[in-house]
């Protein structure tokens, strides 16, 4: 049995636990995967919107060049340059101030004492455009705006037109946000890098993930400002865009040189509110399937939303789910993606975890219960197999004993060696008794086999139980008395009618009498009684009492199990098959009654056969034979 348990532990439990552990692990991976999938999906959305904004800016830049071409096509570039501010603003709505400057540093437009906006522009940018002052700018001379991964501007400048230009840390007075300032204070070593305005959750490790080194890197802006003069900046190029912060306010400038007069540079400072208005539809183009999940926002350089795909949405703007920088033309502006229901990811991950966890638990419990049932059944089968082996040896023994007696006494008689008639009668009596015992045993075994196969047939009909008991007891009496038993039989004279098979009922009584004889010790007293009882329903009770060994404590029910023997042959020396009581109970139950055991007061056993009594009308109209 221990071996079976061990096999089960090794073959079922341990593998199940390992499987459960693997399942729980994969559960954690599933959660991570879900988060990763979502972040990749939304990062794709942010990248696509940022690219769309860049493309739109690129188109505006070309549109500006076309506008310049049309202006200088109608008149000489020099003439056009003088009134360029007015001409441009009239025809191009994105223009806030149009300017024209010669490469030698002469500003032809706007006039220094014109309208307010022009005057301010002149003050802010005059010295820079005249190449008399170096300022920090974000520039894009080669139209890199069409690509998403905008190259580090400083690197570009270093490698090409401005070998002396160095990437500079952005000073707080130059449009740097508080966050940037804080960051630079914290990281004095990383001055050449500028911190981003936003901290995307997927890079800040909000899902209990330790951010990977490359993730941490992404908290820095890909852009860097460079100090340059305007002339250095445009170099040999024909058109371009640049951005600079003046008093923390972003100025975006487009410029181009007409082929007819490359010494002249025409440019424009964009009207930011109108630019934002024109970019709004671009930001709002979110896939319909994702509109219910996310809000896409265009954040300005102070991390304030200027355009939203989901009107009325509120969030902690600095902490989007994912975000992408726009590029040099709108430095520190970002496309940020926010979850409309931030708890959804955690909720669905938890739900998944809970479902799989429950499933695993249920499976484990099922495996546990299944294993227990199998072990119990195996145990039962093993016990039965052992009992069957015992049964075979017991039956063989039981057959052998009467056969030996029969053979011995019949040989004595056959050889004529016993001449005394009294002895002859005694020997013949023994032979008869042993034959009866043999018959009883064989009948029991055969009947048991029939009942097991469901082939046992009873000839049920109304019969007088008192008569059956009396006849059986009287048949058995000579044998008992010959064996020295004091035998009493108290059966009422009146009939007690039951529905039953006479032979089967007689077999039950004989089995009980036989047991009483077998398990009697020195006090050889057996009594049979028949009584009528009325509660709860009228029934007859045949009681077989002895003063023998009694049934050991706790075995009162087990003795009715097949092959079970409370007194085994070895220790008690009493032969038996363990079938007598099983059969007795099965027969009694087939008659609607039962056989029960109770210890007898004063020592010994009391076995009772209880059968329901027939009502008068049932006696008159008997049931058909089964
Ligand atoms: P067996 O062939 O062993 O007698 P039974 O089914 O008739 O098989 O009885 C089952 C067990 O019940 C016996 O082995 C014995 O231990 C116990 N038993 C039956 N009758 C008596 C009795 N009258 N007194 C004591 N024990 C009994």
C-alpha cells in the first residue's frame, strides 16, 4: 500500500505540482505580455501621430517655399523683399511675421518700426538674423523632418557645417521646464542631454518592472539645442526650418532662398495658435477601434495639451502611458497617449490571473480527490484480492474436513470392520451430517456466485415463517444435540405469513444456526425464537442466540461483508468461508427484510432475521412468482 501511495505521489502529485508551478509562472508572463502588447500598440499610435505632425510641418515648409517662389515670380526679389511681411501675411494664413534678410546681414523686412508684432520680432530676432549674435536653436537644415527618428541636431552640426558647435545644456531661461531644471540638478553629469517634459509610464516602470537601461535612456530628449549664427545655420542649403525659445516662448521659423537671388533669405515666423489649429485634425486621427481605449494629445513644451483626440479628457499630462517627441521644429512637444481607463490593464491582468488561478486550483483539487479515490479503490481491491485468496484456502479446508470424515467412516463401513449396529448408526449419522455440511457450503458458494452475477432466482410466495423455522430447527436439532448442544426452539403455533422463498429462508436460518454452533465455545447453548413485532410496521423476527465467543467489538457490521472473518482460521481454529452472513443478509434484503447482529446480554451473540409480515388480503391474493 505504501508503494502505491509513493507511486501516486511521484507519478501524479509531484508532476501536478510542477505543472501548477509552471502554469503560475506562465500566468505572470501572460500579464507582462499583455502590458507589453498594449504599450507596443499604443507606442505605434503615438509614433504614427508624431510622424503625421512632422509630415504636416514638412508640407507647410514646402508651401512656404512655393509662396516665396510665387511672390518673387511677380517682381524682382529685392522689391518683393521690402514688402515681404505684408505680401506674405496677406496670402499665407500661417504667417505671423514674414522676414527678408541678406546674407550680409541687412534686414529688408519687416521694418524696425512697423506694427507691434513686427517690432517685437525685430527686437527678438534682428541681431540673430543679421548674424551678429549666436543663439541656441533647434534646426533642421536638411529636411530631416520627414523621418521619425530625427538625428541629434548637435551631431549633425558637429559633422557638417559647424565643426565648432558644441551641444549645450538648455538653460532654464531658455524655455526649459521645471522638470528639466530638476532633472539637471539631479544629474549634473548628463548636461549635454535634456530631460523630456513627460515621463511615460511604460518607460518609468509603473508595472512593478525595473526599467531596463535603454528605457531609462528614453527619459532624455533626442533633441539638443546648438548655438549658432543665422548664416552659419543656413549654410549652403536652400530651405529649412528652425525653432528657438525666446523668453520661454517658442518661435518657429521657416526660411528659403530664391534661386534668382541666393544672397537673399526669405523667412516666416509661424503663428502658433493657427499652426495648432491646423494640426488638430492630424492629432485626432485615431483608429476607430482604439477611440474607446485611448486619448491622443499633442503636448506643448510645458507639457500642456493643445490638441486632444478625446474632447474633455483629463489626466496627469506629464505621465502618459506612452509618448513620442515630435522633432526639431516643435522641440519638446510630444504626442502622448493616455488610457481612458487606466485601471483596465490591471483589471484584465488580475481577471486573467484569477481565472487561471482558480482553474489551476480546481484542477489540483480534482487531481487530489481523484488520487484519493484511486488509492482508496486500490486499497479496497487489494483487500478483496487478499480476502479472495483467503477464501479459496478456507473453502478448500472446509471441503477437505467433511470429505475426510465421510471417506474414513464410509470406508470403515464398506470394509465391514464395524459390526456393532449402534456404532454403524453413529457413523452413518456422522456421514449424513458431514454431507449436509458439505452441501451447505457448496450451496452457499454457488448462491453467492449467482447473486454476484445477478442470476439468483427466488420463488417468492406466501409462506408460513413459523413452519419454515420449526422445520429447519428440527432438521438441525439431531446434529446439534449429537454435538452436545442444548437446543431450544420457541416458535408460536399460529402461522406468521410472509412473502418468501422457503428454501432461501431456510438457508438463512441454517447459516445462522451453523455459525452459532461453530462459534460456541464451552457453553453449548443455542436457542431459536420467532416473534411477531408491530413497530414501525408488522414484521416477524427470527432470533438465533448462542453463548459463544461473540463478535469482536467494532466488527458488528463488517461481518456482513463478503469474505470478512472476524475469527480467522489460524488464531481460532474455526473453519469458514466468510460468505454465510453475506448471503444471509442478501437473501433477507431480497425479501424486504434484513439480518442484524447484537451482542447477547450475558455473553454470546444474537442474530435476528427480520421479514415484513403479509397483510390478510395479500395472503388471499398472492403476488406472482419472481
Ligand atoms: P464464516 O464462514 O467465517 O463463518 P460468516 O459470513 O458466516 O463466515 O461469518 C462471518 C464472521 O462473523 C465469522 O468469521 C465470525 O467471525 C463472525 N460470526 C458469525 N456468526 C457468529 C457467531 N454466532 N458468534 C460469533 N461470531 C460470529
